């Protein structure tokens, strides 16, 4: 098969696979919508992740940042008067900035995880309330 023939076949196959259409998930035997369930909100897991950040990641990151700061500070003192000390000081300042940024990011993620649980719960309650308020015009016929 030549290049032109193969290219034509591949283009045709690609066009067929991109056909437009709508596919709806079917219902299972019980009548519930089928799916893999990945859309579910898990407040307990969000809370656990936020607690892990607070009790493990933040203290470990702070400890590692301080350890590197101490070691770099000692090295800067050891090379006092040399250009190496200036370079190490620049590296130390960059490190401190990166640790500070990482600590801020961890704190923001922790807050977002804790806030998301409440947002999902309020959204679920609002949706539930909307369903309770909407009444069919067929009621009472």
C-alpha cells in the first residue's frame, strides 16, 4: 500500500471516529443513573488532607527549611571574606524565599480543602431545598 492510499484510509478512519452525536449513560436495572461515581464530594477526605498538611507537611517543611538555613548560615560564616560567601548568601536568600512561598501554598491548600467541604455541603442543602420548593402543576389533579 502506498503512502497516499494509507494516508487516505487513516483520514477516513479518523473522520468516522469523530462523528458527532450524543450518547447518554443508560440506567441500571434499578433505575439509577450509571457512572463511575467520581463526582462525589468527600468532606471527610478533604478534612483529613487538610489535617495532614497541618500536622505533617507544614511542620516537616518548616523543619527542613530551618535545617538548610542553619547549614547555609554556617557555610557563609566559614567563607567570610570570600566571593563564595556572597554566592552562598544569595542561595540562602533564594532558599528562604522558596520555603516561604511553599509554606504559603501549603496554608492556602489547607484552607481551600477546609472551605471546600463547607461549600459542597451548603450547595447540597441549597439543591435539596430547591427540589422541595418546586412542585409539579400535576399535584392535586
